[in-house]
């Protein structure tokens, strides 16, 4: 099908006689001798204006094609006398592919609430805002791969179906092939319990022990019943794992990755980011540029607790050494105290997962969370416990059976090395990039408690 994308037409260097563009009508305005059609094809935020003479319009039945209809316009790309646009198309032929009845098509030209648009998630990619959000999502994913590739990390694919509970938090979706009423796990597909992965970390560690530097980037599932603007039941996680690396290397990596994606978005998504800066989060661009301007702060957990205690803030959750930081604490640190992203490290071992490396003080582990303004935790990771005796003891201490981790412990039995890795929630990164404040609006089809439509 002959067609040129609108993004390429808008960037054309010279007029062209014979172009064809396909897209959806955003608006159509009829004057006596001409119809003016604003067409969008999703390749960029901007529409291209097409001018159709009354005869051509009548022949094509353009009169019935209202907002939302799909058409192809052929004609000449010419300099536009109108302001705000460089090019327009003088149509010589129009084909209407699919009409959209103005009585029932929900996306008429007016502002819709985010809540309403979530109920029509199948149509919202046709709006300016969600078109921009999902284009930025695509570019950010590309930037992630580019970042790791340039540093010689191998992209690895960890399993979605797994028998392990990486985080030990028990928030797993169970997968079974048993019929309702059957309960004998032995007769289930795998002959044992199977879950959707909550993290590919354990397998990524095994891969890092052979490939040196790896990262996974894929869907992750959590059955935590938390209805917050920052949690989804299905999200994408980026999990790098580095052999021969410590906590400092990990903090450097997290900071570099975050900046690199922000830099890429500023360079490649300017038009879409401008939409968010104007209509969703005024000051977004300044904040993103600020994030590139200064290094992230780094503070030990114990010191972060003191800062919070001395803040004079009336937090809903009290904070003391040994308590997990809540979003309100994380946001206070990043937004108010440091005014920029901050890496909090060396957490009490009791509130962190079994695999984190125990520090010499006997009470903390070499964990780090990177907290960012408006969101809180963006990254969670650690140096891993590479000492077999310590790791085995910790697993037992937590009431787990070391035999269940036999292959993970093998990594410590054979050629163990200091190593470290983290998980970055891709959607939270997108919230940072766009200023969108609800995770449901950076995922095309979000899965949250009670929501499985589409
Ligand atoms: O801090 P978490 O739970 O860490 C892990 O799973 C480690 N195994 C990662 C590793 O070291 N390889 O999750 C990592 C990140 C969080 O910082 C957050 O950004 C995101 O994943 N995340 C979620 N994002 C959206 N919805 C949820 N329910 C999320 N849970 C975690
Ligand atoms: Mg975490």
C-alpha cells in the first residue's frame, strides 16, 4: 500500500508532487469550495492538514467521514501558508477505509478524563496524550537496550514460568493446568507448584556467572493487592546483573542508566515531551534537565532515618531504624530534602531479601534503593551474598530449605565472585519521563486488582 508516514512528510526538505498518507481524521472542517482535514497516523504527535476540493470530497464520500474515520489521501505536499505548520497536502484523491459514527465514537474533540480513557483503553492510543505516552515508552525501551549494548551487557531472557520465589514475599500468581477440583500437585503440568515470575534475578545471576554482564528486560508479575498509583500486577522490569562488581559499581550503573534514558528521551521525544510539559506536568522538562545536571545523592539508610526523624514532618508511618521506608518517606527524601534522586544504601537485613550481601556490622546488608522525586522507589538492588556459608545460614534462618536453592547455591560452590544487580521498574521510569502520575496510564493495557478487561 503506497503511503508515507506523516512524521517523514512533516520533515520533508522539499515539496513533492505525488504523496499518499493514511491515517485517522482528527477534525474535518468544510468550507464552500474545500474541506480541511487534519490527519494523524500515529507516527508523531502533529497532524498533517489536507485540503480537499469539494468535487474530490464529494466523489470520495468524505462528507460522511468524521472524526475517527480512516482515510488515505493522495496529492501534493506543498508549503503551507497557514501559521504553525510548514507543509500541507493538496489532495487529488481520497479513499475512505472506515467510518466512525459521530453518535457513538467516544473520542470526539474535547478533553476526556484519564479515568474515562482507561475504560476505553483500546481507543486511547488515538489520543494525543496516549499516542505520546506510548511512543515515549517505545523510545525508552530502545534507549535501555542501547545503553546496555554500548556497555557490553548481554540481553538475557529469564523464564516467566518458574518454581522459585525470588523475593520471598509470596506475592505470586499461581499457574496450573489442573482442572477445578483437582488438587494433587504431582499430577499438575510440572509436577510441582508453578508461578509467574516476580523477578528474573536468580536466573540472571546464573547467566552473569558465565557471561559476565547481563540484563533482562521483560514482564514481571506481582499479586500484591495494593491499589496504588505506583503498583501494577503486570509490569516490565529491567534487571542488570554484573559479575566482579560491588555496591558502588551498582549505584553508578543505576544512575548512569537513568540519566542515559532521560537524555535519550530529551533528544528523541522532544515533541511528545513538550505535550506533557504543557498539559500534564508543568516543569517536567526543567526537572528532567535538572536530573542530568547534578549527580544523584547517596546516603546510608541509618542517616536517611535520622534525616526523616529530624524533618519535623508529620508522617503517617513513624520511622525508626529497622522500619521499611514508605512512599511518603522516600518522596520526602528525594523531593524535599535532597531535591533530586537519591540512592539509599545499607538497609537493615531484617527488611531485605535473603540474597543480599551481609555487611560486617552484622545488622545491615549491601542493598540500595534509588528514590526519585514524585515517585519514590525507582530501583531496588544489592550486592549479592557470594559466600556459601553465609548464604546457606541466612536461608535457614528465614525458615527456608537450602535444598530448594541447590542450583543457586551451586553458583557459590563453583567459582563464586562478588557480584551485584538491581531491578528497575520500567513503568516508574516512564512516569518519571512523562510526569504521568498513575502507572495505569503508562501501560497500554494495565492489570491491577479487579481489572482484566482488554
Ligand atoms: O525492589 P524489587 O522488588 O526488587 C527485586 O525484585 C529484585 N529481585 C531486583 C533485582 O535485584 N534484580 O523490584 C524492583 C523494582 C522496584 O524498584 C520498582 O521500580 C519495580 O521494580 N516494581 C514495580 N513496578 C510496578 N508495579 C509493581 N507492583 C512493582 N513492584 C516492583
Ligand atoms: Mg524494592
